[in-house]
C-alpha cells in the first residue's frame, strides 16, 4: 500500500478501536460522529485490495462490518419508530438521514434492471429488508407502481416495524408483504420471483455469502434476475465484497461501482435458462464490468422500455 492507503487504514483502525469500546451502538452523538467520519473517509475511491491486507487488518475489517451492520439496524429501527408516529409514515421518509442515498441507489438499480430485463417484473423479492425497507418502498412508489414486493428478514420485530410503515397507504399495503424467514429455508417460493435483491449484509462472512448465492442459484427460476449489493475500494471496510466470479450458476450482466456518496456497488446477474447446473461457474459477459451506468435511463411503462434522460443526468 502507498502512504495514503496506509494513513486511511490507520484512521479506520482508530475509529474501530473507539467504536468497539462503546457500551451501545444505538443512535447517539458519539456513535453518529464516529460512524459518520468512518463513512466519509471511505467514500473517496481509494484502491484497496482486501486480499492483500494483513491478517490483523482483515480481522479488524470483518469485525467493523459487523459493528456497522448492528449500528445500521439500530438507526433504522429508531427512525422507523419515529416514522410510525405519523398517520402516513411514507410521507415523511426524508426524516431518515440517508434517504437521499437510497433514492440514488434505487435509481441506479432500477436503471440497470430496466436495461437487462425486457419487460417489467411482476413479483420482486428483497432478501434482508430490515426494519426500514427503503429500497422496496422507493422502487414500489417511484419506479415500479404495479409490482408486488416480498420482503424477507430473519428478525420478526424488523418485519413488524416495516409493516407499520405501509399501513397508511392502501396501495403499498396491498403490494408489500413481509416474511420472517432465513433465506436458506426458502426454496419453492423463490421460483415465483422475477427479480431477487440480495442486501449487502445478508451473509457478512465470505463463506456465508457464497452459501446464500448458491442457494439462490439453485432455487430461483431460470431467467430470473439477481441484484446483489457489494462494495469496492475503501468502502469494503463498510460492507462485504461480492466478486462476480463468486456468482456461480448465474450469468453476470453488469457490475456498477459508484463514485459518489452511494456506498454499495451493484451486480446484476441472470440465472440461465435451459439445462445449466446451479453450481456451474459464473458466466461473465464481456465489457460489462465496472460500468458507471452509461447509456439511457430506461423506464418500464406498460410493458415497453422508454429512454428519457441523458447519461450525465444519471447517478454514478
């Protein structure tokens, strides 16, 4: 590593040592300041190869991702309870401090999906939806107004919180379902979805993530699309990495690495039709990795695809 990378890792380690000693990760001035600084210093695109880090730094990174995941869940639960105090919580989503990031990330994911899925999906699953399922809500409200969303989470209290958010909106309540389940126990149901989103924090450890992907490849319908969230450069200290080559049983259609404040990278892959084994090596389409959402911003409209924005207007 160069000096810039070394200084970054040193500061990340210092933040880790501070935040790991806190008695709680619930939202507070100290928690918010430490994690905000962590996010801000990881946003600049600084090339860091996780595999080349020392074993001590790799261990710290793994623990830091767990800490960030816990803090993220507590932050979402806190704001979900706040939103639930309104008659229609969906009218007040901007109270969540990272709402604008979700708007940008959802637009990127929708744009990539529309490019590779020839017709609008009928049913979408989101695995790891949490107490504040903003991706499903944003996609359902802004981009996919006729699509049915099924949200899966291990935590029943997270699903209870999430379901309260849509009760004030009859249309959303009719199209948003919440299921308490480990995705590894969901089998036949997966064949009923045209698109499956895999949250970044489902399968924090590498082996666990691979196991989840293999399960999805085995049980998703042929032709269905997987949207998996990953991380790149210094952002790998915040979220786990999914390598395109790890998507065994899928054809990788595109990989998008953002360069703005949106943290997650996005991988779009399709389960091949025909007699392709679920455990087969990932198939890579040429020249589609590491793109920055170039081309037209496409929208599904009554079964057709329409372009409506220039490339530079798209989120990166």
